[in-house]
């Protein structure tokens, strides 16, 4: 059964009239992880923001987005807002910029949880503490009282994952969550994403252009190029017997880079580990 | 934080010394001999060379430049700025009330400017590109383009002459404040409101706003976060607005015959009353240094990156 079904999603810029995504249809199966891969500018992020209805004001969209049978495009903004975070949760690329720079990170966590669940301060702190410990953040109370610039990108990424754990959404949309991280933190964050799925059994849309990570985490893969979906299939098929030339090009260039890296490092590849 | 305040305040002391030196030095470069100015003001019929030398010696003006500067500097520290060449009264007795009058006008105008700029800036940014935004920007552009003296003349003509509602000049009751404050407010709000608006807009495109929305936070909460970050820049600019207005009320004060610094300084410049000019420049420069320090401290208090010394 599909938890999220996107039909004929069209995204265009109302000022220039330029069509960015001409019409995509895809679905996310209950409990599975769909990866959207493609070069920058291929419309991956816009597609995800369109699902959340969070594109900038000049960007318009049409088509149907069915989430658990409810058409999100027809919901009033107030009902959509209540679903954001609680049912559809987004994790952004750059942790450094995802939190208000002039507040400690705890402020965002408290405001989000208070507005969805109406919990008090102590309850939120206790729940966040547990979640943050489970994503391997040491000393969570101190971390909650720190400003974003005092924490590393990987830590902020894990704070977002911890918040997602407490929110328990039905679907998590991760927009290039590992791109801004160094290889070691990438590895840790991907581990946390895999565990996040194991713990909650939630569905996930995982945007990335890192095929190594996609191979690790995704069940199904969508390949986008210039706003269009050029290829789709299960992760295995895409990586071994891709139908579309562009997918084969992506996979083989990844393979070439990897081989080169292996030669340089003497047979060890971090991403493949 | 306390150590930052102390450090920042100490830093402004050498600045003040340099300013006082420049003020005194620049006045000293004037081709006019102050002694002649004094003798003229005292109504001496024929000024002979001996008389000039005598007066110079009596006033200590024949001594070397550095000694005269040090004497002046030390007495300035005791708020003794010397006597006016023209009236013979102490500079302090002329400057202090004028400064207070201008300060009152400045503070009331600054409060109006800040309130209006933030209010209009926020409304305009939240309604970007819509009719509200366009009309606020259009009207403010129109009003800011009018020179203050023209605007002041129009106001006097309409409100005082045609409608006979408000006094044309002077500083007699709270009603006298209305017109000058309106003129000053109009000429500055257009600039500062634009700054608040563009600062809001650039913050609205930040990722933290997207993440806040994606987390389902209500728009009101998100606007508060945007405002908090936008005002960090604005506050330091607002702090600097106060000394800028203090120094630029000349036109408005002369039109409305406001007994303030602007009127006093123009009068002193025309009569070559050096002690008053020196004191005026010094007081304004001090105001700039003071408000600059305050704005830095407020900024540090609001910006965690500066506060923790990172």
C-alpha cells in the first residue's frame, strides 16, 4: 500500500513562466525508503518541498499529492501546518543553517514539540534527552543549551533526527542530509537514518546525489534529470541493470570514482564500508 | 559580557582624545585671528598691533600650540569650555540648554522613526510584492525625496497658516514639537524602513525559516524568529541614527526657530565664536563615539557569536 502518492506534479516559476518539473508521478510504499537521485538543479528539492507545500511564493505547483488518502493540495493551510512535523517531517541539508542562529537549539525543539503535543518544559526535555542519547549525542542537556555555531554539522543533523524520533511522523523527507558533512560524519548520520527507520518503521524519501549512500539506505530509486523522472526501480535493479542511459552513466561514473579512490587508498573505500 | 563592555568602553577613550585634538587643531588652522574677533566683539574702535599682542598675552594665546591644547583639554574634562568671544558668557551656559532642547527633539523623533520603520518594514516584508508593500514603498519614496526645508515650509503653510492648528515656531508647549518631529521623522523613516524590510526579506530566505515551517511552527512564531534576527542589524543602525539626527537638525531648527544646537552652531559659525564651535564639534563627536559604543554592546548582547567571543 502506498502511503504517499504523487500524481502529475507540475512545478513552475510564476514570474518567468519557466516549467521546472513538467509532471512527475510516483509513490512511496508504506514503510519503505524511496531515494530521489540526480544532479543539482534536477528538481529533487523542489519536488520534496512541493509535497510539504513549502516552496517559495513565486513557485507554483499543480497535481495531486495523496497522503494516507488525503489530498494535501486541497487542504487549508492551517490543516497542512498541523501535519507538517507531526506526520510529514523534513530534515534539511545544512544543519548549521537549519536552526535560528540567535537562539539555543533547544528553543526550536521546545517550540515544535509544544505546538504539536502541548507538552511542558520538563516533559520535552526528558523526551528529547532520551532521543538525543539514542542518536549518540553525548550530554544532551548541555547540547540543547548551545547555539548552532557551537555545534558541528553532524551533531545538528543528529539533533534533527532526534526531533524526528520524538515527533514519530508517518513519513520522513530528508533533503540531501549528508551533503554538507565530511565523510566520517556522513557515515554516522547514515547509520542514524537506518536506525531511525528500524525504530519507527516510518516511510522515507531520501534525496541525495551520493549513490553510495543511496545504495545503503534505499529500497526504491527515482532518477531525475532536468525535472523529469528518467528512470525508476528497486535499488538492486537500478544499480545492476539500469534501463536508462543516464542512470547507467551515473552509476558507472560513481564506479569509476570509487575505483580511483580505492587505488589511491589502497583498497579501502569509506562509503562502501 | 562584563569584560566585553569594559574593553569596549576603554577602547573609546583614545578615540575621544584624538577627536579632541583634531577639533582643536582644525579650529587653530583657521586664517582668522581669534584675538581680532574678540576685540571686534568688544567694540574696540581701532585695533592696533600692540593691543593684539597685549590681549594675546592676557588670554594665553601666545603660548605654543600643544600647551594651549593641553590647557583646553584639561578644562574640557571639567566641563569648562571657556567663554564665548561674543557674549562673554561661559560656553557651558549656552551649550547645555541648547543641547538639551535638541536632544529632546532628537529622542522623540528617533522613537517615532524606530517605531515606524520597524512597523512599516515588517508589514512591507510580510506582504512583499503585494499592493500594501508597493504603496508603502511608493509613499515613503515620495516623502523621503522631498528636502526637509521644503517639507517643513509646506507643513508650516498648511497646518499653521491655513488651518491655524499648530505654532509656526519656537518651543513653548508640547504642540511646538509636532511639526519639527514630523519633518525629521519623515526624512529618516524612508531610509530606515527600507533597511528593516530588506533585512527581514533576506532572513525570510534562510533555512531556519524553512525548517521552522517544515516543523509545523505557527507563522507568528516564525515571524518572531525572523524579526529577532533582522533587528540585530537594525539596532546598531538605529543607535547611530541618534547622533546623526543630533548633528543634522540644523535646517529644521532654523526653520522652526528651535533654540537648539543647530541654531546655536549656525549663529556661532557666522560670528566666528571659536570656543562654541569647538565645544559643539566636540560634543557631537562624543555623542557619535558614545552611541557607537552602546550599539556595539547591544549588538554583542543580542548576537551569541560575539558574546561568547567566538
